[in-house]
């Protein structure tokens, strides 16, 4: 079984300026075939993870879709800054 949460954390940590503040949470979805993953970081790092016109976010989601195929589930990745999460 693949730990999608850890895979995503290992994927995003090298991209951000402050890897110590990155947090990844897995939440329940209404769809049993979906895994919801939320990435929390500072707003500057979230901007870096999303990239121009969402290009970095799309690349991260595409990479995570490989892990989801092993699980037979769909993965949704959401990016949130700590300021938005309060």
C-alpha cells in the first residue's frame, strides 16, 4: 500500500523555501474511490507550489495520479495557505 500523504510531502518539500512549515493532511471524501490531500504552507510557498497559470500544481497532481493508480483510487490535491486555514 502506497502512503500517498508521504509521497506528496516528499514531492513538495524540495520545492518550497521553508520545508519545515509544510503540512499534508488526508481527509475523508464523500466518494469512496477518492483520496483528498491538502497541502498547507505559507502563502509564498503555496504560490510557488501552484506556479504560473497552475503549471506546477498540474505537474504535482499528474505525478500523484501515478501513485493513485496503484491504489485504484483518484487523488485530489488542494493547496491552502496557513492564513486561509484559520
